[in-house]
C-alpha cells in the first residue's frame, strides 16, 4: 500500500497490505490470546495502558512528525492531538477500575445479588484518519482494559500512525496477539465484517457506517457507530464582543482544515449582529496562514485526501449557482499538495448542498436569521445529530435552544470540543452508541447477573 504525503504529493512509504487469509490468521491468534488476557488482573491491564500513555509523551516528536506527514495537519495540531489522547487515556486510567468492579446489589437477603462485567471477546475497531489517536483511544483503550482483543483497522490514510500505535502497545506489555493492526483499505474492513467477531466499533462516514450496520445486523453483537455531522452554530444578538465570537467560530470551522466530525459546518447569525459578524469573521480569516504543515506557525495544511478537493469544489459551485456569494476566499495556495482555499459563503439557504451535506473541509455557509425560532428550525433541518452550539450572553435563552437540539452534544459559548468525562454520541446519521465517560467504559463489556443463595 502506497502512502502519500498530502502536502507534497510524494510517496513516503510502501507497505504490505493484509488480505483475507492474513486477516483470518490475525483473528485466530486473537481468539486464542483473548482467553488468557481476560485472566490477567484488571490492575495489570491498566498498568500496560499506563506505559503506553508514557510512550506517547516520550515519543511525541517522532509521532507528531509522522502524523503530519501522512494526514497533512499542522505540526502543532499533531502535538495537540497527542496531548488530547493522553488526557483521554488518563480518564480511563483513573476511572476504569471503579466502573468495571463487581457491584453488590444486595448482600442482606437470602439470595445475594451482584453484577460483574465481562469482556465482549474479540472486537474490530474500524477507524478514521482525521484524528487517529483521539478516535482510536476512545475505542481501543477501554476495550483492552475491559479484557478484549482488538483488531485495529486504522484508516488507509493513517496507516503509519496505526503501526506505531501497535508497536507502542506491544512495548507497553499488551500481548502481540491482543492488539493487532489490520493494514488495508475498504476490502480489509470488509474482511473483518465477514469474521464472527464479538463487536464492531466504527468511526467514519455515514455511508460506510450504514454498510457496516447492514452487513453486521444478523450477527446480534454490539455495533457502535461514530459518524459524520453537519453541525450548526447560532450566534444570538446579545454578544458583548463580536470579534471574539467570530474568531472562535472560525477556529471551529477551520481547525484540522475543517476535517473534524464536530467541525462547525453551518453558521446562523441573528440579523441584529449579522453585518458585524460577517465583517469580523472575514477579517479573522484573512489572518490565517495556509501552507506546508511542517513549517511552524501554519494554521492550515492541505486536505488529507485528494478526492475531497472535488467534493468541496462541487459544493461551492452548487451554492454559487443557486445565489450564494463569496464573503472571503484565500487566494495564495502552494502549487503542490491537496490544498483548498478557506471559503466563507453568504446568501446561502437550505436548497444548497453546502448547508445540507457534510463538507469536511475549510468551507462554511453563513445564513442570516430573524429570531431564535427561525434559528432552531434551521439548526434542526438535518439528518445528522452530532453537536450544536449557541453563542450569546443569556444562558437561559441559549439553554432553551439547546434543549430542543436532537444532538448528542450541545455547546454554549464554545464549540468543536470533546471531553473524556462526557459521553460522545450522535443521533440520526451521526451514529449509534457512546464512547468516553462511564458509558464508554461499559460499552466494551457485558454485565453478568449473579443470584447467589447459600
Ligand atoms: P470512511 O467511512 O471513508 O472510512 C472509515 C474506515 O472504514 C476506514 O478505515 C476505511 O478503510 C473503512 N472502510 C471503508 N469502506 C469500508 C467497508 N465497506 N467495510 C468496512 N470498512 C470500510 O471515513 P473517513 O474518511 O476515514 O473518516 C471521515 C468521516 O468520519 C467523516 O464523516 C467524519 O465526520 C467521521 N468521523 C466521525 C467521528 C465521530 O466521533 N463521530 C470522528 C472522526 C471522524
């Protein structure tokens, strides 16, 4: 499999890909090894993960460089991702033993009752490339602590990172057959679907998630989906400093070149502050530096995948053909690499793909609304349901709006953030099931009910 640097279009690696036979072999080894892993005391499993946690810090310079080389995010954002992954792992280190401990329901009665938590078995973690560490640790850390074997199918766009994760896991003491990388593209993912695994944990697009849900439905095993979004953000008219809000919104749109599941993808602005907001966000966009992500000080690198350039181009053309206009477009881009200009569109509406389809890039539509009721209607006009954000001063007014959102997450005066202590989940086309928080620890185990009469 050829790995290309999206910033330079140069080949950076050529590595062997798994096939159906090798994946069958990986599965058999995992199945045998999991029987032993479950007998390793929970504290020892946690201690392996603690060593992995320290490796991420000790090796961060190498890991950050590799991540930037293969996905194109600015080097500082790769460091940020590694830090963020460690924060999440710390949550699992601090909380897993408590939430996986046996629970006595009654010890007083004739029949004593308790609950224990057992691993699912051998699970697939089919993962995305945009935050390979963050979305990876959401799944493989609690899965391993819970006693499962993990077949980790990293994205074909983050394979080198996946292989380093595998190496560090083994160095940390996780047995070789308990955490194994499956190297490949969609076919490798499909081969996992054909195996009799005990759970499927997927992060990626709605289109792929739907295929996976359909093909695993008959297995009757847990299937979790963390999928895409078309996340709205509403700027109310009680804003003390519109420039600060515009800067925060722009970061929510553009961080990781807009390639975040919870990136701000639609902006609605109250008519009373619309002109001021447009002026401020345009000025902020003009300050962003786009270029080689290895160079210090870059705010944005290229897109990770070449095919996404055409997807974004089509969305912008569709909007312009239907009456939108360009508020801001960056003009100087490097000659090589899969770069796309920052593009802010106004005069948009919901007949346009840019307001309805996931963009996953540095483009956004800004729509004027007359009141909160119109904002709520437009924010809800989507098949997705990952996050929704409201900016303003009045927390009660914002709370009433957030209450109405059919999303797994709501934000007040912040956006595009994930916290390990809170469940991360989507509604509708944004997914099924939760990672992180207590739910994300228990998602990888199954309860056993004990009825004990002496
Ligand atoms: P993708 O759906 O193209 O691929 C995801 C993974 O699925 C990859 O490992 C891929 O090789 C594999 N795959 C592809 N086809 C398959 C098939 N038929 N059977 C089995 N496996 C298959 O997604 P992507 O481009 O890697 O990631 C971007 C998407 O992920 C965006 O929609 C983004 O919003 C979403 N995402 C969601 C979250 C979340 O937490 N909700 C986080 C990150 C990314």
